[in-house]
């Protein structure tokens, strides 16, 4: 999953980005409202952490503009503890959840996981596809009860496909959602990661749809295009 952090406090922005990267996400950073709005309007993020008190354009305006422009990604807003009215404004502008400052990083991660899985139609932190179980809380993958060790990029690829299982995902979409802006994006590496995943998992849940991309589905499930 690819996330955007919009926070003008550079230390806090760095702390959030580091925690998210350690949890297996690709992360882009913005330090003011105008930059944040531009990135959110032009890049396909799976979720956003948005501070309300931003320079150049406040978080409410950023969020309102995104929603008017049809951007539907989940947004977790950061608010000051004593600004209850800010929380109400945030929800009215289109926020999906909020965390008050100061916060525990684990709460931010948990709320983000919940937003991402709900956006993909999953009710719990455990997502299954045939014999493969992915625990988004612990970033753990199990096949038939046995843990499988994956690299961060292999995990990101599997997690994205499993969050969107039953749907064909193009190589372009995978590249856009697996890598941050600074990564040298080469779609050929997707084929390499898919090959490694198939060997490590030992089960055929990742299928190639010729000319279109890949789909994660139990062996007996038919592919749904689109």
C-alpha cells in the first residue's frame, strides 16, 4: 500500500514516515497544504495522514478540494486535543477517522490498517485467499499453518493483491501503489517479485491474466476483470 503523510512538523513527519515504512508501506511526504493537495490530486494513494494545521492551505481546505475532485482514498486527520470543532469540520469535509495529538504511533497504525481494509471490503486484520493467510496487524504470512518469510517488497505485492483479490490488477497499478516517488519504477521487477512469491508460497493463488496483469484468487475462483 502507498501512503501520503501531510504534516508540517518535520520531526513528526519523519517519525510517521519511518513507522509506516517499517510496517511495510511505501510513503511519500508533504510539508504544507499546497504540496499535499497536489500530490493527493495527482498520485494514486491508498490512504493519507493529514494534519489540520498546515501552512499555505489548511487541512480542511485540502480535504474539501480532494473530495470535490473525486478523490476517495481514506483520510486519517491529525487534530489538536482541545479542538473538538476541528474534528467535526474534518468529518464534514470527508475525513474517515482522526487521531488527536499527542498520540501513540501504534494507534495511528491500527487506525490506518482499519481504514485500508474497510476500503478494500475486509472486516478484520486477517485476510485469507485459499490456504494463504495474511495478517495485516503483524505483517505475517502463513500458508497451511506454516509461516512464510517475505521481503518487504514481496509482502507489499502480496498484500496489495490480497486486499484486491478477485480483481485483475495491472502491472502499472502495482508499480504506482507499491513504490514511493523516489523509487526507480521498473515494471519488469513486478514479474520478478511475482515469481519469487509463487515459489515461496508454494500454492497457485497468483494468476497471470495475459495482457492485463495479475489476480489473487483461490485456485477454484474465476477471475473478475476490471
